[in-house]
């Protein structure tokens, strides 16, 4: 990898932003010395002086608040916003927005799906199913109609969205649980055919589905600043933090913020 001065400056700024936000903690030991002892090697001091001498030209990341979709996320630039739709597991079409930003380290996007219309769509489908089947014990068009499909779809919304990423055919390097502000979700990391890497987190919160996906070109550092910064907002735009685990359709736990 060809490491240029510009690359170092931008990565330095991103690291400093992590420190300021409180989301990053130094390891017990670094290559430049021991934080516990307070000792810094000559190489570390030289690099620090080099950073101090460089003009800060890299764009600092900032927190973007998407009040309409009730989330916040750290981005390097003001995102573009595109209106779109999202097909659910049961084939319903819901309104969605895609927020996208880019810098030299990659492309960052959040797909926010509004789930508020889903219940009425499921109700319409249930009533249509009953009319079509007539006698559910047989008849010309036997079938199974259930009001439970709505709850099943919500509980599986994040899993279905994860499948949408996995079926693209990239190599899966990580698949596991994710958690932000005590909201449960799914984390995925992929190695794509062109050598780029995708880091995605998926959450369902307060009748919104969030798919945050960052794609870092080959040789670039992982987009940790983006994937760990997703937060949720209440109806007044305040940041939400729960004191206990939040899961779809379970009683909403008490908030600590």
C-alpha cells in the first residue's frame, strides 16, 4: 500500500475525532510506547511532531442528525439523500431513504426504512386472504391466513436485511450480533471481489429498519468510526440510550438518556 502524507493526515484526524467523542480507548501498549507508563519512544515523538507541523486539510467527521428518520450517524461530509422503497420479507413495499457520503477512505450509506405503514398492509393482506380462501378447512382455494405474520416480519426484519447483503456473493469474514445504545442488531463484514471490504450493522428500532453499510477500498483502514456511531433519536430529536436490552416488540426498557 502506498502511504502518502495525505493518507496519514486524514487517518490522524479520524483517530482524533474518535478520541474526542469518547468512543476510542488506547490499547495497553502501542508501537510508540506504553500509555500506562507515560513513556513515548523517539519514533513516536518524531511522528507526533510531524503531525503537528502538517496543516490540517482533511475534512473532520461530524455527527449528522436525520430527524425525519430518527437516527444520527458520524459522516465525513453532508450526505446526499435519495427517496427509495424497500421490499420486506413478505413482499410489502415500504418507503425508505438512503443517506450517502464519501471520502478518500470509502463510501458510507444508511438505508432508513419507515415501518409505520406495515401493519395496515398486513391487515389488508389478511382480509384479502380470508376472502380468497373462503372456507379455511378446504374449498376451491384452501390457504392459511394469520395476523401473526406482521409480528414475525418485524422480529425477522434485521435478519432478512442481512440476507440481502449476504446473497450478493462476497466472502463473509464476520457475522454476529451488534449492539448500540443497548439496541440489539446484526453485524456483517464482507470481502468483496474487487478487494474492498464492507462493514455493515443492521438494527430495527421504533418502527424503523436501519442498514448502515460502509465500503472501504482495498488497502484502506476499516471504517470503525462510521460503524460504531449509529444512534437513535426520539420524537423530539433527543439521543436515546436504554438501561436494558431493547428488542423488537418487547416492552420498551427504561432510558438512561
